[in-house]
C-alpha cells in the first residue's frame, strides 16, 4: 500500500475494524496521520455500520480507587469476561456517565454543574466550562443532561435541563378494601394506596441551557420541555429523547425530544402500548436508532425500534421469552443494556446478565469474572476515532 494514493489508502482503512486501526496507527507516520484526521474519523463512523458494538465496564471511583477506569468486556466461549487491565483511566471523583454520541461520552463529576467529555478508546479528555444555572435551590430540583451532534453544522452540544419544584403539593387518595370508592384524606394512615401527583405540574419550573463544545460558556435558551424530564436521554437521528414520568395519556406521546440543531422540544409518538407506569419501560440506543423496551408483560420482553424516524413508525424487532430463565417476580429490575455482537441483546438482572440471540434464545452469564466491591456500570458502546482536541480546534 506504500505506493497507493492517500485517498485510496483512506478508503481502504475506513473499512477496517476499530481495534485493528488502533494498531495500524503504529505502522507508519502517514497511516497515523490519516487515522487521526477528523474527516477520517467521521468517514469511518459512517461506513462501518456493521461493526460490532463494544461493551465497556466502568468501575467508578471510590475512597480506595480514585480513578475512573474503562475496561473492555469480551466473550470467551459462551461467557462474558471483563479484562482486568483498563484501556484508559481518568482522575475524576464522584462521577456518573450521562450520555454518549459518536463514541464520545459525557460525564458529570463532583456536582451537578461540572461536566467532562472523553473518548474511552483514546486519552482524549475535555473539561467543559462550569454550568451557569444553579442546582442548589432550597426547593427540590431535577437535573438532567444530554449530549448530541448537529450534522448540519458538525457541532457537538451538551444540553442541561434544570427543573425546580416550587411549593410542592399533593393530594392523598385512600381506598378502604371492601368499599366501592376512593376518598381524599387529609390525615393519611396505612390505608393509603396511591398519591395523586396531578397538581405537581403547575408547580414545576424548567430552565434549559446549551453548551457548544469548543466555546467557553453556556447559554440559556427560552425553549423549555412540554413536560418535566429526568433520567438519561438517548441520542438518535439528531434528537435527544427522554421518557416522560408519569406517562401522558394524551395522543402526543410519552417521549419528549430535543432537536440538537434547532434547539426545540417536541413530542415523539411511542409504540401503541397499554400501560401506565414508566418503571416498566426503558429507552435504549439500538445502534443509532431509538428503541423502547416494554417490560409490562408477564411472559416476554418486547423491544420496539423506530427505524423510520421521519414517519415516526415503530417496529417490534425483538420478543424475548422470559418465563423460564428469570420468572416474573422482579421483572422491573431487568435492564436492557443494548445491542452487542451479531444482533445479540444484553440484559442485566440483579447480579447477573442474560444474552439473547434471535437464533439460539436466552442464556445466562453469572458475573463478569471480577471481584470488586466498587460500583460499576456496563454500557453498549460504539467506539470511534474522533479526537476531542481536534473537534474543539475546528470550532
């Protein structure tokens, strides 16, 4: 390949798997320059759609272990095992992974106003300016943060939503077993069955700020979500998506979406499911597509994928029979991690994992072969060559 034109070498390298490319950077200076170029990183990301997702195990810092580390999880035989050696480590305290996009991840550390971007497969690290909207109100606050990419301007943005609960009020509704109705009670006893939070919405105040990666500040926007949002959003097709809690019964939907380019909120329709409790549903990244997990059935888990995003059409792509391996009693504790190799779905259940293959069904994996008391997270990750310093230099 020495005598080939540079553009031909780039085309060939863009079709090579990620793990091999990191080794090829050491072959020659020319190859290293090609692989590290921002344009090549985006070309590889767009052309290698068939490349398998990687699984990243994240042992979070503790009083013993002060570093945030990332480890690859690989399949050995029919079991998953985490590598003992970290692929990279960062000096971050009290941190949590919030959102990911194009192989980059956004992490919150120390408090709800400090954020950092990093690429787990490189040593790239960028501390963002401190957020400006305070999250230390006397009243309770809900803070959620998402990270996405605007393809029209090649800009990465971090979106932060702060929802303040002012003068929180609620109504207590009581039903005495054996009677035919519910009654409002100002002195609740152990008979209380549910709390009506319909009056909360009037006392919620949301503020939104956006940071464009490469700039030196955050800016507050006038746009606010049509319903309070919380939890980790999923980025797909230029939008960040949050699952509303509790579900809206109106026709608009139960998913609030934020367009990274226009910086506008909107409702996104959901699959036609008949359930009320958000705990039985999850949003998940299905390799660039928005997915929704339905845990409301007693016998199976359904995973819907919105492949036609323009027309908002959902397709039920997976139905996983759960009766035999894990029963029904704690189905709400099941977490769908996401896609892995060969279209397999990874599910976490208590201390173990299930791997579902459309061809072979469901199999159990007991742990990851690591003895550690530190809190960990397991994530389905699509790696990339994108260099954060070169992203900021292009702004």
